[in-house]
C-alpha cells in the first residue's frame, strides 16, 4: 500500500516546489506553500520508512550500487530539508571534506539514512538551533555525521532508540511527533551497506549520529569518467 501513498505525496511535493519558485507570491501565500512543502516532505519520509521496515521484515531490502558523489548527495538532502529547517528557524549546514572519494553505494538508501538523521536532528532541536551534516573519509569508510545542539538523549536510552518503535525519555518527547521508525531504518540501511551507526549525546547538550559506510572503489573499467552511470 505504501507505493500508492507515495505517488500522490510526491505530486503534492513537486507542485509545492513549483509554486515556491514563483516570484509573484505574497508573504502569506509563500509561507503557506512552504508549510505544505515541509509537511509533505516529512510525510513522504514516514511513508518511505514504513515501506523500508515492511521490506526489512520480509528480507527484501537490496542494495542497488552506483558511484556515489557525496557532495551531490548532501547537497540534495540540504535542499530537500531546507524548508523543514526554515520552518523551525534552524540553521542547516552540509559540508563534504575535499578528500572524500566517489564510492560504490546505494544513492537512494544513503539519502534515506541521512534524511532520517537530519529530520530527527531538526525535530529534537529547539527553535533557533543548528544542525550540521559533515562527510569525511578515514581511508576505509566514508563517515557521515549529523550533529545538532538539541535536547540530547540520556545514556540509558541510547542503545534502545535504534530498535523499532523505541522512543527515548517518553515524557518530554511526547511533545515531538514521530513513528519511532526513523533510527531503525537508518540502522537497517546502514547495515545493508556493511556499515555501522553510533550516537554520542548528552541530555540537553545535543546529539551527534555517525554513520560509517565502507569505502568501495569505483571500477574504472566499468564506470569511466565520461559516462559515470556506466550506461
Ligand atoms: P521518532 O519517530 O520517535 O523520531 P526514531 O527512530 O527516529 O523515532 O528515533 C527514536 C528516538 O530517538 C526518538 O523518539 C527520540 O527520543 C530519540 N532521538 C532520535 N534522534 C534524536 C536527536 N537528534 N536528538 C534527540 N533525540 C533523538
């Protein structure tokens, strides 16, 4: 069923983006369009998460690998979540270190991993906070870090949050809406890549989620420079 939910949502999102790009909008209309875009983005992410979890239960998630350019990936994510961040007055930055190589990975699944982390970082950070995405390379893995200066997570809760439907410190978090699937999806899609995910956080002092995706060099015979998609 999730497939059927995705199509109309994608359409709402696309038309909201077209409208936002129009110059003639008055302030009230512009903020209404931004609201539609931000909420459609969040809803689409939730639908995608439900789809990923049901596929995980049926062992049907598979990698579709291609050469991934991380500058391109985080740029794309920043653009798509900018309206959500703006809605909450949060400054969102995305940086990729210059030595991060192209690596064979599943672009769409990496996008879902980082989108979920950024979505959470925005959700669990107060108005006016900051969310920073940083991509680095340690020689063996591409390291994707999403840091916020939000509400943080108590040590006792940090392990359980990667399980489905587990939410930390129930009472304060009840103010924030969520399905409890985001981090389970992050874990599933990271492990599908043979990677790991971890968190460093302290209550009221923000959180940093770090995903390590093993570096897989691009086979230059199959993917030459002029035809990166290998078609
Ligand atoms: P939810 O839909 O509840 O956000 P997730 O699986 O994405 O579900 O996250 C599980 C729980 O982990 C959240 O309910 C929240 O308590 C905690 N959490 C996740 N990301 C953050 C973050 N960046 N800051 C503080 N708490 C977080």
